């Protein structure tokens, strides 16, 4: 955390702005075939013409499509590995890289990344012939974007939004990292707290580990308080940043599946008697 603060302060001294920091790379960390999953490359454009890249990973049953928004480092070849278990549970996954990440062109900016998220949702729906259900699932920076997107845009066939380890606002995460200097140096453009109350009636599940040292648990609690029903908060005691659904946390995985399956019941794609569900959060 101290090192991150120094990096942010150095950025402020150099540019006069304490901007959102992105850490993209183009390293190949693997692909879905390594886990026995089939996929295809997808190339599409953001609204400003930036060329983007993603994968459509086929689930074992294709009972719905989860559109994934990853965190602020690396690329999809690393991030898909944390959600690939959902493909084994029957869901198609659409994962994509923001501009500047992986095989996507351009350089990341807050507005640009938001546009990329919107383009990804529309592309995923096109690929699936608009046959839902669709679920938005964001992690960390991706969770903040998923919430902002769901609050600003009204898509058809969205059955729910999963926000894992989201920050409350850009100003507040900057404050956590650099105090009042950080708070006053950034804007709240596209911050989730501005529109989280507008997501209803689409249900939202907030997910956070109590031991998260990157984005404190209080951020999800504050967003949950601001959101309107239907909403849930899945708290994972002792979990760190983006470790809530790791292999050793089967209970949390079952709780997530329980929530998703209940979201899908009204769609008519799920027979609740035929699906083993975990405990409710």
C-alpha cells in the first residue's frame, strides 16, 4: 500500500493529476483449452472505433451468458481462470480486454474503458442472438464499471449484476490510497455510487472479503446501503482481494450459484428442483 501511494504521488507531481492507474500487459497466461473448455476469438469495436478482443467460452450446458469485466491489471488470459469454474457449472462466458490490454488496441482511460464495457455487452448479446439470460459480473475495477454501466444503460435480458470487490467511488479509493491529496486530485466520473440506486429492478449481488487489503470491505457495504431492492451482500469472512470464490471456498461458490439460479427462475431457463443450491447469503 505504501508503494502504491508513492506511485500515485509521483504521478501527481509529474502530471498534476492523480489519475486512475491501469496496469495492462499482453503476456499469454494460458487459454480455456488448458482447462478443457472450448472458445473462440471475438474481435469487435468500441463506440469510438477502438479495436477490442475477447473470448466467448462455451459452458457445459449454455444455461445463460455471464459477461465478465476484469480488474485493472494483466489481461483476459489471466483473469478468465478465476471464473472458468462457472463454465463447468453450465454458463457461457464472454470475457474481453479493455483498450490497451492483451490484444485490444489503444490506451486505457476511464471514459474509454466504460465505452469498451458497453460495447462488450452489446457484442455478447449479438453473439448469442439476444437470447438471454445475461448476467454482468465485474471484479474490482471491473465491478465498478459493471455497476456504472448497469445504472447508466438499460439493457434487455439482464437478469442480474455481480459486483465483487467494487470501490464506492474513484474519489474514495484515491482517499484510501493517498488521503485528502488523492481525494481532491480525481473526479468521480463514472463512479458506481452515482448510479447504483438506478440499477433496480435488476437485482445486484455485492461480494467482498473482509480481509481485502486492496479495496476495503466498507466500499461494498456503502454501495449496498445505497442500492435499491432487490439486492444482496455476500460477505466472505477472511477472504482477501478477489479470493472469495477460490477453490478452497466451496461454500461461497455454492452461495453464488444459489443467487444466480434464483435470478434465472423467472426466465424459465432453470428448474429449481433439478439444480442443487447452496445456502442463501
